[in-house]
C-alpha cells in the first residue's frame, strides 16, 4: 500500500459544482470514485482512458479521463508534480460526438 503522503491532493475548480448540477445525481458516487481512483496516485500516467489532450481545449486542461457507461463522463484536469496537486477544471458528459459541460455544448 502506498504511503498517504505520495497521494495527490484533488482540488476542484469552483465551476465544477455548476458542471455537476447538469448531471443526474445518481452518477455522483461513480464520478467521485473514478476521480479519486484515477487521479490521486498517477495523474500523469497515460492509460486507455486517461490521456493528455492533443490540442488546446479552452478549458485550460492538459489531461482528460473517460469513464462510466459507454465512457460517457469526461473529467478535464491539470496537475503539479512538485506540489502533488491535481486541479479538476471541468466535468462533462459525452453524447454521441458532442460534449456537454454544465449543460452546454463545448467544442474541443
């Protein structure tokens, strides 16, 4: 088991609360557990569902994780290895080829 001090501290941007209001509350536990599982230990390790963004997003995020039914949920974040912090900047829902953050469509 890893030492507690090796974990990253998760910091949610104020706007994330608004983003979550556009998502059905039944998914909140899934979102929380996915964020904690995937970002507290290795936010900088690319996996099948965790990737650096290939282009400027307008969200100030550098990375994205995908999870949930049909990988519909997206969490956009940055991290600081020195301070061991992960900054969650946006949480959205993918519907087909469209991404919605806070109930509004966002183009990436």
